[in-house]
């Protein structure tokens, strides 16, 4: 059995727990999707930070430029960066996937103020942890982001790649598409940006980024058994943090129905 196959087998129970999470059953209408997106957008943002951390570790992003030893992993990550940071939206305009997500939030009427205020704080020099504490967001979101940046601070490419590759068992786009479609029909509106984002998400993750990420893991760990053990440890922790995030968002959605 290959190392990748072994890790995927070891992660299966956590993935099943995610796929069967009660969050999905709680997403009944567009208001529920709004609540979800207002928290999940932070995970979309920190995914971009994971991506750029990998680019920093696997390519040369400083001056003067020097060639990297492993140009194969450099190419893998640069291909993913190209699509995630400078894809095109439904209008053919260059946009990062984070920006597409925020645009979709605005179109359906979800609040973008918490993520905008958080990014503004960080941009102005506030430390991540301090900016999180200032933010009026779910505690599970804060925990999730904190874990991501703990991993980034290790500067260990295989650990960051583990969380990036195995730890992002994300939302079920098909379910979202169904909710959006039903809402569009009932309200006679068209949420083109969210529909496009979700379809693009499915297309890239399945056809390109998923396979590229696995190839990257093989290159980074090779025959080093300790690295593969580290990868498994962080992959499990990342999925547990995702479950924790899903728990927090589910609670928020359920509480909103009681108001």
C-alpha cells in the first residue's frame, strides 16, 4: 500500500464524520447559507494563506532570485496559485477565489463586514491572534484560524502541505447549488456569482488541484517515513478542526432559528 493510500485509509473515519455532519441537514434555506458563509469565508481566506505559505516554502519569492532544488514541487504549487489567486469570474474578470466568494456573499445579502474588518486589522499590522480576539465571530472560527497559522509558523513544507491537501474536506457544493436553485425559483432572482463559484470549486478541486496536491505530497515526503507520520498527524488534526468549525456554525444556525 502506498503512503498516500495508507493516509487516506486512516483519515476515512474523520471524513465520514464530516460528510455525515449535522451541519448539512441544518442548511435549509438561503438565510442558513448566509450564516454559513459569514463564518466559512474566514476559512476561504486562511486557505489562501496556506497556499501562499506553501509558495513561500517551495519557490523563491525573495530577492535576489535563486533556483529551487525541486522545480517539480515549485511548478505544482505555482499552478495551484495561478488558479486560486488569479482565476476568472463569471464575467471573465481576473479574481481570486476569495474575492469571488466575497462577491457571492454580497450578491445573496450575507454580511461581509466581519471578514473585511478582520483583514483591515491584519493589514494595518495587528497580529492574527489579536485581530481574531477583536472580531465578532464564532469561537470555532477563531480556533480554526489559529490552528492554520500555527502550522504556517512551522515553516515545514510537508506539514503545511498536509493541512492544505488532506485537511480541507470542504462544504458539499451540490447541496448548496440545490438550495440556491430553489431560492432562485421561489424568489425570481438569480445568484450567478455563488453558482459560478461553487461549480468552479467542483471543477478545479476534482480535475486539477486534488491530483496536483497528492503529487506534491509524494515529492515532499518521498521515502521519509517520519515525514509521512507527521503528515498523518497534522491531517487528522486539521480534519478535527474542520469538524469543530462545522459544530460551531451548526450551533449558530440552530440558534438563529430560535430568535
